[in-house]
């Protein structure tokens, strides 16, 4: 693989110190990063020796893998020690939080990073007998001593999994201040302090906790900064537009304590993780700051101009100057489907057939989020026949297995089996056992057999409940009965449901290749041959729809529009979109131009 060294690229390859690279979609930032690592390897070996190297940190595993792949294509070999390509979270955990956690308090337990923060909520739940001798749900002490203004426990108002430490040491509810109408702020603070003290003592920390702890450790122990600056004298932060304030402060602390070469690379228009505290403005502030070298990659090497002009509609008019460096597929029109409620599967199959005829191999169908995807793939029931979540987890594992999503099926079933076979495990014991069994290949093979044997979803709700409860008990050799808690008839569960197949109550569409259906977040950073984007019929905050195809006039575009921007900028050849049929052909041509291909399936 050979790359074209433009003036912009050369400026970046030569830059050292504090650098910010603003790269447009398809600008070749991944190639630029890989080439820079190659250029620096020999120099850094002679300067720092065999035990210091370059750390390239990205936001997601997908972006990390892209960098490793591109490095391999350019150099003909895999990136090796002392250099590192990692996610930011993994870097913070591995090199700061986990090895130096003991410096917080000597009596703290060995830490584990929680994969699912919701485990923090379940720990405090318990059962007790009321005055009538009935077994009812309750909370462990001292949760009931922290009262909201309704005189109920704050727990029910603000779950432990929602409590977060901010860089200044204050507490928030997923980044938001608690409502003074719901809770006394002083009581809220005591509640948070108790939760976090208990977590840290037990070594049960979230990803956010880990970043907070890392920042605290670096500030109190400058020697850690100096050690890291020696181990990694050059750090490249990819997808930096998605960094949180906490992460930015960690890198600033490293920089102030000896790290001389720090780079931030990204595109603020592709920031999608505000729900995880991404703050693209911080990236822009660095780009415009005199202490940093602000550089650009402004030419799109991925897509023809027709596609660039389409996603540029979301940028303010003055910022639509991205030009294509491509010379192929200049005549492939935008493909637009108009769909009814029940023909999304047919549209997907039509799109995949068209792509196969064109030889497009890398293709994806994307939706706004997992809730929409799950409905299309049958993960969500139209009605909820059972009280027990176990029934839904078993069904989901079965569907994932049938769709050949083995990893997801195994992960779901592993949690089911561990829970049923190890009644009474403590909170931390469950986590450690799950981590241990995750790499037990024999156990994973047994999990696959277990999922294979789950009764087919063609059985009626009643029959499936009986068959599956018996199957689970006998297969796992349990000494207790399984009760899914089939609901009584109500407005949420009709009588006829009992005699209908389980599969009828999952909103599955007729999709032949379900592996192509995913979310925008899952394709971020990837280059595809073709993409089909589904726009929702409803104008809702959680959906993307036709109305969202307008730039924001009041400053930087909002995250929902950036989601569309990212999706539109992925393909090399074909951009396809699907809109509800209420969007007229005239509206579509006014928005995208006359030279588009509109498809109405019969």
C-alpha cells in the first residue's frame, strides 16, 4: 500500500509537540496516523531505547482495529512492543488506575472495572417479610436512611449506577445536577459519598470512576506522570472530538508533568458520544489555541462529490467547501426508498441485491439506535407475557444464535447460567467468576449447546413456558423449579396471546441478512462500499427524520444531526436512504436535487 503525500499530510507528519489535526470525513486520518507511527519508530528507538514507544489511543475498539490494520498494510508487519494501539479507557485502566489504585487507600480491595453499571443497583435490592408475613421487595441498609423529599429512599429517585463523579469532585446524575424539588442537596451529597466510598472499598468501579481516580492519582503522584512520559514519550489521541472533560484533563496533566509530544486528531462534526460526556468544543478550543499547532486534512479521499455534497447539507453554508479527491463512481446516483410500515425488510433485501450486482461487498444498513434495530430484528416483544426477565433473556439468546450472532448469544447465556448455577453469589464474586469463565473455551462450548437446545419460538406462549422451564432445570441440573411468571390477562397481555406463537410477539421484519443491520455508532470510523440509512416516520428526540436534514443556524450542529452526518459520510460508492412514504418525491428532489433515483417498491 502506497500513499499520496500531500502538503497537508506532510505538515502533519513533520509536526511534533502539541498538535491538533482537524480531519474531514474520508480525509485519511487513519492512514496519516499509521504513517506517522512508521516514520517515528526508528527515531524513537535511537532516542529512547527499546522500552519506550508511541501510544495511539482511540475511542472505540473499531477505530483501534482500523489503525492496526492500516499500519499492517503500510509496513507489512504488525505493530509491536514498545508501541501501543489501545482504546482510551483501556489505557487509563491498564497504565494508571489498576496498577496504582492501592495508593488511594491501602485497605482497598483489588479493583475490577464494571462492564455493566446496573450491577450497582441490584446489589442494594433485597427481600423481607412485612407485617403480614409476605415476602416483598426492599433495600439493604443504609439505603432507607437517605430520604428524598417524598420520604422514600433516594435510591428510587437516583439509582447508584447513575451517580457520577465530576472532575472537580462533585457528584452528578449522569452528568446532570439533581433536582432540588426532589431531594435535599446536602442529603444527596451524603448519599453519593456513601455509594462511592463503598464502591472504592470493594474495588467495584465504573469507567467514569476509573477516569476520575486516574486524574486524582496523576495530580497527587507526579512520579506516575513522569513514568508514563518516559514509557510513552509520544501519545496520539484519535477521535479526540469524543473525549470528555475528564479525559482532556488527564492528558493535560501528563503534558504539564513531562509529556512533550501529544496529538489530538478528530472531526468535531463526527462527535457522537455526548451521552458518554463527549465534548467536541474542547477539541475545537485546542485547535484554535495558540499553544497548539492547528492542522487540517481537508480533502475527502473516500467518496465522490455527490455524496460529499449530500452530507455537507448538514454543515453551515460557509463550511461546505469539502472537495473530493476521488475519480471513480462519479455517476452513481443517490438511491432513495419510500417505505410503508411493513416493508422495511423488503427494502433491505432490495438494497443488498442491488449491491451484490454491483460487486459492493462492504455494506451496512443503519438505524438511529439499538432500540430501533432491536425492534426490526425481533429483540423486543410487542407484548410482555412474563414477569420474570429470564424468559426474555432466553428468547434474546435464541434469536441472536439463530441470526449467527454467536458472541452476543454466548454473553447473554453465560450470565443466565452463572446466575442459575450459583445462587447466593456476592456482587463481586459474580463479576470475578464471569471474567474467569469468559475465556473458558469448554464452558463456552457448553453454552452454545445450551442455547441450541432452547425450545423453538414457534411454540405457543403457554407451551414454550412449560417446555423451556423444564429444559433449563434439567439441562443445568438445578434443584429448584424455574418459574417465568406468566402474567394474568390485562391490557398489557391479552388472553389470546397465550395460544399464539412466541415469535408472533417479536417485531421481526423479513431480513435475509440480518448481520448487515446495525446502528450508526457501530459504523463510525469505517469505510464502506455502500450504506442504507433508515429515517424514522416519527418526529421524536430519539429518532432521525427528514426534518433533521437542516443545519443548525444557532452555532455548532447538534448531536442528532451529527449522527446523520457520520452515516452519510461512510460510503465509497453508494449512499442510499429510506424515508417514510409521507415524504413526497417533490420534497426529496427539492432537498437532494433532481438527479436522484427514487424507488417505490410494490
